[in-house]
């Protein structure tokens, strides 16, 4: 009976996080990038339909569709314990941050329309640092 009670009280949830990283291309360290990872810590099946960044000026950067080199595969079904990552080139993110300003939070939306929020703390600092590393490497 404990399993039944825990299953019924365990509600669907998605945990989104962002980070700057090197995007793997063909199994090797590739492009300087930005990633949103979302995971399902619950026992429920969750379908992620979209993800993005909301800025303080209420503009959204939507991650619904990926480019050919960084396919997002959304919608994405997450079973218990599953996670998925969406990548973007760091230059693309830097351009949007320079235009839109301070990020409020990252978000992931499920197929029911529920939005799950994650921290955007220190995003500008981290994106600027990764952008600088990328362009020093090209110049040096």
C-alpha cells in the first residue's frame, strides 16, 4: 500500500537547469555552447513540449526547434529518472542577452501546458565568460 500512496502523492515535475559547456560534435569536444538540461525526478511519464529563457522585459527566447547541428527532439518523453539536454551556440545566446537584457529565469513546458522554472542566476556572467573564451581561442 505504501507504493500506491507514494505514487498517488508523487506529482509530475520537471527540473530545468542551464550551464555553459562545450557542445559535443561527433563524440568530441566541439563548439562553445549554452545548454538547458531538464530532468524528471518523479515516477510519472512527462512530455516536454518546449523550453526557453524569459527575460525581465518579458521577452522569451524559445528553444522549441533546433538547428540541424543541434537537434532538440522536442517534444521529448521523459520517463522516471530521464533527462534531456538542448544546446545552442554561445554566440546566439550572447546576442539575445545583449539585446534583451537580464534573464529572469529558464523554463520548460510540458504537454499539459504547465511551466517549470529554473534559476537564471549568473547567466550573463557565465555566457560572457564562455563567449570570451571562444573568441580568444579563435584570435590566439
